[in-house]
């Protein structure tokens, strides 16, 4: 947290505008969000067969549902455009 404050302070002193600072933070947050989503998707796909064996309940994920993929793409595009 202190490192981030120092970075923002240095950028302000060097002439960065408020919009540029917000834009940079949003881009960094979007990248972290995208990477974490991909990791969680892969983990869910890899671990699903083990959960199906462990529990007798049939678990299914709707990752390949067209509606889900459409909503996901719209959200991803909105995040990129911000």
C-alpha cells in the first residue's frame, strides 16, 4: 500500500493528470481481474471431475453456455474500453 502511494505521488509530481492516474489504476485492475478469472476457470475445469467423484451429486458448469459467454464477452469489452 505504501509502495502504491509513493508511485502515485511520483506520478503526480512528474505531471500526470488525475485522469491518467485513474486510467492506469483501472487498467492494472482489469489485467489482474482477467488473469484471476482465467486461473479460476482453469482450476474449475481441472478440478470438476474430482469433485464429481467425491460427491455423488452431478455438478455441471455453464462455461460453454452461449448466454454466459455473451455476458462474459460484453463485460470483458467494457473493462478493456474503460
